């Protein structure tokens, strides 16, 4: 085999390995005991980006920096939670005007990032269409692990969570994150990682797509149903 073919075979093998890469979840965390109170949650998908929706009361009931950040938000019974580049994610100008900045966010290493906490008065299960939403339940252990993973993204180097950006007329607050945004760690990778912390099995490489993050929840729900049966 020539050197070129050897390199090509290696690249194909690496791509196959990445495509089939699975990060197992922890069934013990996800398991809901009979009579155990559950936490209702939703995954929201706009076709490109994914957010999580969690009840405010459950987040505030925890100790720690995430609870501090949530308590400081404007009113709203649910908190939409996402992560992204500190500039591109916050900017809401037309995407056609932000193509260069999008390329910067994707390909430049070490981009600053933010955690979005957006309070909403309505129940996301009534606000968002079913085709772009997946509702699921969390055990107490899974919720705690999920919240801890979100909290671990916050930049606490200077003390409490720090608001890095806010938009005029918008209740969302964007808190500085210690993580970096780039093509290898995008918004949907982050959401998938949060779901994995809550015990769900993920396919990290494929999670570049929002549809794969949705599929993560679908598979977890099927696994839960099969276990009950």
C-alpha cells in the first residue's frame, strides 16, 4: 500500500471512529423510583440551535452559583438555558450580516462563551410546537447532575456569576462561561454534554447537529419505556 492510500485509510478510519463514537450515560442516575418526585424538563430545537427549559423553582432550590444567578433574573416560572459564543450567540441581527463573525466563532480557537439564562412566564410545553420540542422527566439525581454541569460552565474566577451581556428589552441574561466556543465544541455539543451528565447516552461527534441532540432525548425515552416494560 502506498503512503497516500495508507493516509487515506487512516483518515477514513478516524472519521468512522468519530461518527460511531458513543459516550454512555448512567442509567442509575436516570432511574426514577416509584413515588419519587420528578422534575419536568424540555429540549427546544429551532433547527440549528438547542436550549433546555427547566423549572425555576427547582433551580432556585439548589445551593450554589447557578441558583444565585437564577434568583437575580427577572420574573418567570421557567428558565431557558443555552450556551454559545459570547458575541455571535448574543447578536440578533440578520444572519446574512454576521457570516464573517460566524466563521470567526467556528474556526478561531479560544473564543469566549456565555451561558444564557432566559426567564419565561409561560410553560414551554405550551409555548413551543411539538416538532421542535421534546419533553422529558428527570429524577432528582439526574436533575442535580444536570444543574451541576450547567453550573460548571459558569466563570467564577472573580467570584459570583458575572453577566457578560444583555439585550435591550429582553429578559435573557448571558453569563460569562469558562468554556471556549469553536468548531469542536459548539452549542449543540454543550447541550448534549449536559444531557449526558443527566445520564443520557450521547454520540458526541454527531451532536454538532441539533437533530442529533433531539434524537438523544428520543432514545433515552425509548430506553426508559423499555426498562419499565
